[in-house]
């Protein structure tokens, strides 16, 4: 009768040993479900530089096996050194992993922007492609690309939703999370990068993947998913895909690939960024996802547009990450809320004069709601929630210029 207990204890100790040695760990409910080799992922993959003559370098590194062959992943890399910094020492720069969204690719402009801020940045393509040169793109955020000979699965609905019955090596998320972690392991191995000061941010599907990856790779100090969230089966831009899957397969997909299965296992400090009317990732599901994180802060921006350009633009992303890694003064504002009988007492530290109650009285589908702002004249006081409010939150700008928000209320 004691053998099962001994076996269970042994497995627990082995799992703890893997975490201690690698810094990676699957969420408890997924242990034994997904065959990522965490020990391999924690080590820098084989790679080769393709171009080191420009301020942004390019490379390709080894990925997972797909359709019987080992894949290659394209990435851009830049740091203060590649753009002209001199006398660079060991471990001088914090690192950032940049994860593109649907229809995107590795963006040269993105890594350069972070390098100019003092970071060593890597951005990989997660669809088995290689971006065309900047001169052939229609704009700096252009995503024209070509298929790599040894590329992994495409970033399409087939590989995201409809390969559940096939091997994990046929599924996009299996490759994408692996390739993000491999990119993280790679830049941590670069001499100019401080391996203890790394972060991740992603946009749209990249935000979705940021949630997944942060729940496996505990070496990140900070994570900022933009737009992307979990509980997608409860209402999102992919309702038709879940309808096609049916109940049983949807439940399987949620267990394996929904961010709600991962975020609670993340150890990084997290900032969740979204817009009130995002067409893909609905406010209620976004808030539910954020509430699963151990240490979450929120930036819910009224009518924020959805694109790679807009998703990379908020200064709050940089300031939050910098606060976690280096400068502790850029993101320190906080709020205390207490609601009783429709009246809300609030107290905000380090707030500017720009403070609002944001609310919607619409019962429409999330992206179609009209949100209204009630100006509040001070950082501490009382406000009455409108009687017709379906959802509401406090929205403010702190004294560093960061747009901040409380937890959205009323969605339960």
C-alpha cells in the first residue's frame, strides 16, 4: 500500500529537481501531458549568424522536429553593442524576447527600438518563415515573408486548432512555446546579456504565447502580454473554430493550449495590456486571465487599436519591464478599492490629475460596447457606480505618465 506514495513522492522530487536545474516547469495539471524536453530547452540551441554587418543582426537556430525533420527558426537580434555602444562588458545588458502576433513575423524595427533603450533584444518568426528584407516591406512593420526550407508549422488555424489528434510536433503551440524558450536560452548565453535580467512581451497571438511561455519558463523576471489572453472558448474572435471543434475537443484544447492553463504557474511579475473594445480578446476573459497571475497589474486603454504597431507602442510596457529589472521608480503607482452599496472608495498613489471611472452600460458583444469616462478630481475619494453600469473600472495616469487601471468589476 505504501508503494504509490513512494512513487508519487519520487516523481514530485524529480519534477522539483528539473525545475531547480533548468528554471523551467510545466503547470502541475500538464505534467506528463506535453513532451517538451525542459532540460534541452533550458540550454542555448545550435545557431548560426546570417548577417552581422548591420545594426540589427540576423540568425537562425535549431527548433523542434516537424514532419520528420529538425526545423530551423529565423530571428533578428540587436543590442546597444550592435547599434554602436563601445566598451561593452560581460552582462551589461538586460534581455528582452519579442513575440509577434498572427500574420506577423520577426520585426527588425522592434528589436532595434529595444536596443536603443539599452536592451539586448531577440524577435523570432513563429510560422516557419523568414521576413523579406526591410527594403521590400511596405512599411517598417511590414510582414512580407518567405517560407524557410526547414521551417516549422504555419501560423494558421489548422495548426493552432485542428491538429489535436496528431502528434505534438504537428501542433503550432508546441513549436511556438519551444522556440520562444529556445530564443530566451540563446540570448541568456550571450556574454553581453545579464541572464538574471530578462523579460518577454508579445502582441495579440504573441500576447497569448507570452502567457503560455511565462507559465513554463520561470527565468523571466517580467512578462507583458498585449491583447492576448485566455478563456478564448468563452467568447473571442475564434468562436467558429471552437464550434467546429465541438465540446470534447474544445475542452482538450483549453487544457493544453489556453492561457488559463498556464498563467497561474508564472513566477514573473506581469502587466496585462488591452483595449476596451478589442475585437479578438474580450475584456471579461482578459480580466479573468490576469486574475490567475500571482502578481498582476493592468493597463486597460479605452478604445486601444489592434495591430503590431499599436501593440508595441505603449510606453507602459518599457517602464513596467524596466521597473522589474533596473529602475524601480518608473512603475510604482497602485490603487486600493472598496465597493459597498454602489459606492466606491478609492485611493491611488503616485497619480496625476487624470483619473476616471470608466464604465459601459451596454449588453452588446464585448467589442461593440460603448465605454464612458467620468472624470474624478482627486486621487483619493468616493465615487458612485452608475446604476446602469455592466462593467466598470478606475482608470488613471500615474506621475510617470503610465496609463493604469484597476481590476474590471461586474463581469462575474
